[in-house]
């Protein structure tokens, strides 16, 4: 049996005249179009010398064509390697040097910059709509018939670089089996059917938009409204044509700022899903009040795909990421020894299952460090499982603050601060402290028009948090620094506020 991801997914495809993608302007790209165009890309890649397992590095804008390139690479048995469009050629040099791709595909405007760092690789360009690049032109000439390359579940399908906790970015190696198992688990858990239309406004260089969204739609034989980027006004206008949306928490807080987001506009919607960063309970409840929809929060990462999800049927609890997906095991372990902790205790979240990657590209030692002997992967997240079995994330391992020997979990303090009237959002970090080792600092963004001062944050916390957890300093900012996936850049904040408790230099 061919265990190539595409081959497995195609078993669920509908008739070839069924819609696969609808653009924002209403153009339809059918399953038949997708089968033919991805076949052309597969043939074009092979014509360029790409063999099974060869890396195909791609730094292009999100478009139907770039999605077809992804599917073509999978069908050809190549290892697809998407790169954030924000990376400069200097940053690309590391990824390309590490991954040693056979083929690099970039935007036409980047050709000379990328060419200078792409080494031995063949360099091709792809315009936004497939027009205006060398690869699009080659692909037009290729045959639109292709037999998916024979792969086994363990064969490499993709490498996604992730910054991880420390050091240089690491290439997470994902197999056809990893991606297939996750697509099937999500399709079942979220009750996808062929009738579903997913509103897709996520980038496709990241696991969320590329695998979680696209592969789940393909597993169901469903369709999507495919947008180049997220624009709250445009998304609100298009939601009446969709049935499911997947987004990062920022999407939801921005949608709430649109007056046109009403219950009446969402009668066709059945599910809103959030992930990649914590969704604040305030946004969760405001969204429910405004729309009548309870956002379903799930948890995953580049190395594992999705691990847990709030239930489709049953209580979707704000501030939790729900239960392990079918086939996925989650345990909370002592970070030092790896032994399982009692229910309710906070520890290292560890995961095992068919979704978990095989290791970091050419980093066997790093891989070894992040797996336990019994095959559990150490996610680097800290969390606990509550009495009902819901997984709660309390922060990244590296975000843990140890103040005077006590562990302070930022998520708890952030939730308390976010509940104060006038606060839009907050980030809690540790800063070096001469007496306590580290002490708690809160960085707060106020809601517009609010004039909170440091004391307005510190004093209400006095009655709800133990003294060692209370922020010693509060700083106000217009907005917290975030990356494209909505993750707050705590490293940046830690650097910025590193000196606040240090005695002034003589
Ligand atoms: P990435 O590899 O970029 O997808 O980042 C994965 C990390 O994002 C996880 O290890 C978590 O720290 C964080 N993350 C993903 N989903 C959630 C969530 N629902 N709540 C809190 N953190 C999350």
C-alpha cells in the first residue's frame, strides 16, 4: 500500500468537479484542478532532478500555486521545506546551508539575494499566481498526470524549522505517517464533512496553516476559502460563506473589533478553532457573548502536529486545551526525572504517538535530549491535567520564573492581570533580582482610552496572589511584541527589562 500522504488523503476526495478552493473574489478551483496542477508540479520537480527524500526549500507568498507546489512535492516524495517569507537572505543562508536542498524556490524579486546563498541548489522562482516565475512556466509545460511516488509511513515528507527553546533553529523532520495520522485524527475530532468550507487566512509556512488546516480539509474532501492573509474586515465579510474557521488568538481579538461580526452573519458557521498561542478567557467569553459560538481551543507544535483539543461535543473550557487526540498519549512528568506526576501537579508536558516527529534534521544529540527513553517527547511546555482530564498549559519551560526558590507560572499572573478592568493584555516575565534571583515583572497593554497606573495593577493582585507571585514592577506598552503566529515574544521582553532590579552602576 502506498503510504504517501497524498495517496492516503485522495481516498477521501469527492468528484473532480467539486470545489476545493474558493478565492476571496469567488473564483472556484476544483478537486480536478488540484489533481492536475499538483501533478504538473510533481512532474516539474522530478524534471529538475528532485528525487525522493530530497529537500525542496520554498520561500514564496501564500497562493493557490504555492499550495499546489506543496502538494506536488509531497506527491513526488520530496521533503517539503517551507520558509517564512519574512526571512532575509542572510537568515536563509543558515537554513539552506543546514538543509542542503536540491531545489530552492523563491519570489522573483528575491532571486539575486537568494541566489547568493543557495549554494549548489537549483534556483527557481514562483510568482504569486504562478505567473511571472520560472517554475510556473516550467510547470505549465509538464504533464498533468502523475502516479504518487511510493512511500512508506516513515519516509520524510517535510522539514519545518522551529526556533525551539535555545540556540539555533532546528529542522523538525515530519514523515508521511505523522501528517496522515494527524489529519485523520483532526478530521474525526472536529467532525469535518465534505460539506464544510474552511476559512483559511493563516500563513502556509507554519504547521498550523499548512498541515492542520489544509490536510484536515483534504482528509475530509471538504473545501476552503483561501485568503493570502488575515484581514479582519475581509474575513468578517466572507464568514457567511464558510462553516469552519481556524485562527490564532489575535484573529479572534481583531474580529471582535468589527461591528459587522454578529450572530446573524454567522448562521452558516459551525466551528471556530484557535491555537498556536494561548487564547485569553476574556476573548473566549466576549466571542461567545457576541456570536453565540464557543471557540474550541487546541494545542500543538511543529514537532508533533496537534496533540490535544477541547471537545467538539461537550464543554469547551476557556483557558484549557482539552483532551489528547485519538492515538496521542499525554503525560505530565517531573522535568528532571521524567517520572509521571500525580493528577493536578504542574510539570513537563510530554507526548507520544503517531503524530510525533522522528527527530531534528542532522542533530542526533539534540533529538536524544528531547526524547525520554520510552519514546515520550519533551515538549518544553509546562502544564497540568485537571480533575476532569483537561490539559492546562501554564507556560513554556523557559518562561518559568523562579523567585526566591518558588516557581511562578506566568499564565496564572497574566490571567489575574487580564481580569482587571482597563487591561487589554499582559505578559509576565522574570527579571534578574539581586535578592530573589529573579522577580516578577508585568508588561501590560491598556485598552484604548484607559489610564491605568502601576498601582492599579499591583494593588488588586494583593488579595488574590501569594506575595512571591505579585509583580514587583509593571510597565505599560501600546502593544505586546508578537510574531506572525500571535506568540508573544517573551525573549524580547526579558532582554528589554533585564536591568530593572539591578542596582544602579556607581
Ligand atoms: P510552534 O512550534 O510554532 O507551533 O509552537 C508550539 C508552541 O506554541 C507550543 O509548544 C506551545 O508553547 C504554544 N501553543 C500552541 N498552542 C497553544 C495553546 N492553545 N495554548 C497555549 N500555548 C500554545
